[in-house]
C-alpha cells in the first residue's frame, strides 16, 4: 500500500512568489495535517483538515492557506513568500473515524527554498 | 501553552552503548506522548507512544515511560546500533494538534 505521498519533493522560489504543495493521504485516511520543519527544529503545526473542513490551525500568518478535496488529498498554498518560509513541509494523514487520531503517518516532505 | 522540551544534541555514542534522550512536557489535560524518528532524507516515523500515566511504550529495543509526576517521557535503549543513527523527536498530542520538540541528533559509531 502506498504511504503518504507529497509533491514536489524539492522546490525553489523567489521572494514574493506563490507556491502550492500537494499531498495524497494513505488510502482510507480522511484527515490530513500540514507541518513546517525549519532546519534544526521540530515540526510546527500549520493546519489540520478532516472531511474537507478545517479542524485546526497553528500560529501561521494568513499567507498560508490549505484545502482538502473530495478524494481527501490536500494542497497547501503559501503567498508572498519570504526567506523565512524556507523549510521542509510535511504532510501527515490519519484515520480519525477509527479512533486512529494518534496514528499519524508522515510523508517525506517537500523541501522549499526561497531565494 | 502546550510544549515539549528535549535534550539538545548532537549525541555521539559507540555501538552497544546505553542511550538516554531526555524529554519533558508542559500540557493542560492529559496528553498522549510519542517518540518519532527521522532518518536522513525521510519523513518522520512513529517509534513508540504512551497514552496515559505509567504506560510504557516500546519498539525496536527503545523504551519510554509516561511519568506524570515528573512530566517526562525519556527515551532509552540498552545497546545502540549504527543503524539507530537518526534524529529523534519527542512529541505530545493535545486535542488534534501535535507539539514536537526540537529533535536530538544521534550518531552511533562502530
């Protein structure tokens, strides 16, 4: 079975640009979360979506937005990129409806570099 | 707010040495506690977890006990191997949000 897949794996953008990152959860998982991992730090929570609705939001500016599609895949959008947005963006899926709230499976991430 | 503080690295050990990575937490309510491992170029993988006080999580020779009285969840392994070289993250789950520590890099040398 495929795990959590993210695309692209690497991305280079310049300041002020916009970026869209994509995530496909494990088959059967209805919840997707996004995390930002700056080099040398632990992942920081950005968003959680369940059944296409936002269920949680971390302390990130409005330049960050996300959505979940009917097939449970998700996109993370970041507008007006700043140098400080350079990080590894991790997507994680879980199956909340089976009591699997704690079973979080991570993708390999998208490495975003802002120049 | 909820948070996790873990021992800073990097940690370098010889093969078969004993490993301890300290982790303490601050949380309202009764969080679940986790250790995740990240190998180079990969995403995070769940190593072990504990959902209530005095629970012991274990996997691949690693152990951690949920200590409510000391708000700790220290990771231990009796004999590390070269293949254990990775970054280890302590985390807590409060509500639907995970809070991660800053990670501890472990290098095991033959």
